[in-house]
C-alpha cells in the first residue's frame, strides 16, 4: 500500500513538471522552404508567423535571393543545391526576387519574384 501511495506521488510530481515544461516552452517555429527551379519560385508566396524561418534552395541553376520591397535586406547568390535562410521576427510583407531571372518594370517585379507574408 505504501508503495502505491509513493508511486502516485511520484507520478503526480512528474505530471506537474511535464505540464510546467510544456507551458514554459515557446511554441515551435515553423519552417518553410522555397525552391528555385525552372526560373520560378515554388511556392511563389508563403504566409508564416513571427519567428518562423524561410529557407530558399536553388535546384536547377544559379539564383539569387534578393530583397526588393519591405523593411529588410538580403542578397545571396546560390549555386545549385545551396540554401540560404532567414528567420522573420516582425510582421509585414517581404518581397524577394532572383536578379538573374527577373526584372523590375515600372515598379513591378516580372519573372522570378516572390513574397513572404508574416502575420
């Protein structure tokens, strides 16, 4: 009988500690991957939450990940198979493009252009 009571106390303590750990742990951030292939981003647009990470990967040829609108900077050249990433820590819309496979015409990106919307 004493063993069962002791076991219940231990299990109760473990349950309390487990619940405290879950409540104290930050939410797991999501990761999105955007692939550069056939002169397009796949997907072209992603929507994430603050604290989430986006990874860009060049699949078929050399690409750049270049910020062109929004309050951010990025300009990374990727060879096939290479990746680059960024964790977005504030809300907003962050547009990017591949400078090799896109152009800006009258303020609009044409070609290999994409966006990250952070909510």
